[in-house]
């Protein structure tokens, strides 16, 4: 397992543990001039020159199947791409989510969501800053979360011109 895969696996495991330990809720972000949020997306693709096109197509169909999407919902590793699964109990009633938390808020936010800016500078900045922020919050070293987010925005404006252009 390479370092990037290992890190992704560790982050998923850390977040699963944190989900069980933290009493939390979900709400739409406050509206200023207009409501907005970012969404992050990953998509399976088939390489045009793949030596195994039939197998690649079968795997792609599996990734978008109800079976796989239901598993994503039940495990809480992502938001199912299929609306029928995203609005089903497989996603909305995950065992570690308190009964009074309505995950439909996440699905509803897609009406006004915009894709996250992309590019090497953005990815590098986001990974470094967000990982550090998350670690400091979960460890209890950081108490002023709002202040940290404001500082992170200032840092983005100064050090990541591509981040600022996209707003």
C-alpha cells in the first residue's frame, strides 16, 4: 500500500472513530448574499486504451450499482450518487448518527453547491491546512475554531491565488 492510500485509509478510520465519539448535528450553512457550499467529487473512469475494456466496464457498472451505492451509504464513507439510495434509510439512518440528525440536509445542499476549485496548488493547500486543522480540533489543542477558519481563509488568499480567483 503506497503512502497516499495508507493516509486515505487512516483518515477514514480516524473519522469513523471520531463520528462515534462526538455528539454532533447537521444544519445548512448560514446564508449571506446567497446560499452556497462546496462539494467534493470523485468519479471512476475507464482509460481509453485499457487492455481490459469489458472488465473495466463491468467494474464501472458495479460502482454505480445500487448494491455498491447502498454499501457506501451504510458505511458512511460517502454520499451515495443514486438519489434513491441517498434518500433511503441505508444512508439516512446510519447506526452511529443520532436519531435526531437529519442527513437530508446534505442532499438538499446540492441545489446550491458548487464544485471545489481544483488544481495542484489547491489540493496541496487544502490537504496541508485541513489536515492540520482537523488534527488540532480532534486533539483538543484548538478551541477557537471560527478564528482558525478565518486565518485559514487569509492564508488561502495570500498563498493560493487560484483559490481566491474561484470565489
